[in-house]
C-alpha cells in the first residue's frame, strides 16, 4: 500500500508522531523555491468587516493563521503541546502568589521587520489599542482582564490584572496581543485591507482581487528573534473556493500542502493510499462544532424548545453519516481530551428520545411543530457543512415536533449577520485560542462574549469563571468547570455537536508536515521545508 499516514497522539502532552505506513515514489511540485500551501479559508474585506487582518479585529482561524506568522507575541504556543513559551519575550512569569501581576522582559535587540527597535512602550501601545478600539469581533475580550500595563525602561513590561487568571500567559500568545509598530497602525481605528507588519518570523504581502485575498506571500524576516526556527525562505498561502479545487491543485503539483478544510471523501481517499505522491498527516484536534441560539428570538426563547432540540439531536448518527471516523460526538463545549471536560449533555439528556422531547414541550405549553430556520455558512467550515445541516433537519423534522428549514450563507456575510442577531439558530465552529478548558467556556459565556449572545448567567460570569482561573493546576479547577458545563446543558444557549480531528496533506518532498498545525489548528509555516524526493 502506497501511503504514509502520521497519526499524532490524542493525549495532550505526547508529541512523538507514530508512523502508520510508508511509501511514495516522490514527485516535486511546480512551485519553485517557495512552498505553496492551499487553504479553503477565504479572506475578504467587506463594508461591515473592512480590516480582516488587523490584530484588534481578526478572530477567525484563517486570519489568525496569517497573523501568527507575522505579528510577534510575548509568548507563543510550543511546537507540540504544553505551556506557552517566551517568544518576543526573553522571560515572563507571575511575580505574586495570586496570579494578578505578570511581568515580561523583551529579548535584547528585538526589531520590527523594517529594522526599527521593538520596545516595551510598543507592547503597551498595541494592547491598549485593542482594548480601546473594542472591535465587534469580540477579540479584545481576551485582554479585558488587564487593569493597567506598566513599562520599566525599554525592555520590561508588567501587567496588573483585575482578577487572578492562571490562563493569562496563553492569552499573551494570541494575535490580539501581538506587538505592533505605532507608525503602521492608528491607535484609534482599525487598519483596513490586507497589509500586516510586525516582528514575527515572516513579512507578508497579499495579492488581492475584488476585495479578496487570492494569495499571501510569507518571506522570511531577517530581523526575527524568537523561539522558533524558520526552515524555509518563502511560503505562499493560496486560497481556493472549495476542497475539490484545492485537491486538483495538489494532484497537478501546483501546491505542495493542503490544510483546512479537506472534504471527508478526500481524507478517505488519501488515507487509502490512492495517491502515491501525497502523504496524509492525521492529528488529534480540538476543533468543535455547535449550534448557537439567539435566546431572545421568539422561536427559541423558551428554554424548553432548546432542551427539546438537545434531546432529539443524534450526534452519533450525525457524525456517522457525514464525517465517519474523522470526528466524534461531543457532549460539552469542552473537548473530551482537555482537562476539565465533563459529558454534561449526555448526563442531562442521555440517548436521543422523541418522547422525552415531546414531554418537555408539552409541559411548557409549546405548540408543535415548532417552526425554526437553521443557518450555516457555505464556505468556512468545509464542504460537508451543508450535508451536516441536512441531517440535522431530517432528525428534527423526523420527530414531528419541529418544522425546520435550513439556509446557507457565505462567511463574509454570515459572521457579521450572526453578531447582529440576524439568526435564531446558527451553526458555528470553534478553534481554540489556546488549549485550556477556560477557552471553550469563557468566550461563549462571559461578558463581551464573541457571539454577542444575549444569554447571561451571572453565577457563571461573576463566580464560576473567576474561580476556575485562580489556580495554575487546571485539574483543581474541575469543580467550577463542571458546574459551568452542567449549567450550559440545562439552559442550552449553545448545543455542542462534535469534535474533529485535524489533517494536513503534503507532497512527499515536504518536511515538517507533522508540526504544520498545533493543537489549536494554528498554522506553523516555519516548520515546513523541502527535502529529497
């Protein structure tokens, strides 16, 4: 069998790839010296979202995959798993016992890509800018626990937090905490378009047509000083309209690497070894999919309606029909492999039951069938999304308790419409900002949540989330985390559906593919190299 599938272990903290099989006679790409990476992520500047690559606005996996290569952060997520490590910083640590004072020292001689020095004042300016702009993407919330930022000379920064937060080092590894040059960015407004400047491993230039990025070219930054080793001189990120077009490009040798999102059929074909020149890497993933509810919308304002949907949806059937072994049912917002996970939805609802759902609706005096529209994005989470929503529609309508329609919308319109409350029920995915249970809960439930959800639970916001952040030993936070998950299962402001694996495919002269993605689905383009055929 001519295939090479690397399966990276599912347990966080284990890093060694397992080689399942070897093969491939080898065939180079036509991409020249640059390594060409394909993606189905779209990058579009619109009237409602004119600054898709500004760190103070960007809050989707595609935008962050550009920013993580170009805009340097004090901390960064490591090559595999584990705690964040210093990047722009030489060192960082809490300087008190209560996790409320965090100090960093910049690397000596740190420079932006244009050669200008990076100073502590630039770090302070950049983060205060994101908090000042407070963009409607909600990304600023990652920094909202900062009370004040103090600088001591050109290299030392001290963050004073409003409340204890053991996850703060992780937040300093996210692009919203990236260090910007004040000469390139306005302090009070977003930077429209596709220009990005920083001190990261690469410089960046976008090829834009009709307000959409067609390709983005990453060129090794000679001024970069940080924690990663850059194994190539240039990478071109090429955006495709769908997985089929991306697959045709790798077959022809027009691209070297395929990232998200490949279709289930493509993954099965590559895993079977049908292409001797392309290798598939499978990794454990923390991507989740879920339904969000506008809890103020008349159709789903009653908790009983949301609970009935939770009681009917058959996750196992959904995964089996659409994704097969590439995903698994999820019964909490927190993935099963993350410390603090609880199967709260299964504990609350058990197996799918139309009879139980009917009793819930009857007890709440809800007239059936309940008419609801389910919304999904046509081009952001992969080609299987439409099929997924067709299966959900069949499950709910098959109960006789719901009259469900489905409607798909391009991502460039979809994300802003959701934030404005245009959808009663909508499908979304979550690629974590960092691999901690807090990041699967707080972004959905805390004040300033990124969904702009009207759902508010004061105990979660004021007591349970702060409690869960007080200790660096995340296992000891399980009590608060479990109570949050149980509350979500009872109130159903969101309904978790499944947890997916990650896949990268590459022509067999490309090296470093096993580490091209980290557990948060972030591209690490610096890991890629070109080896022997």
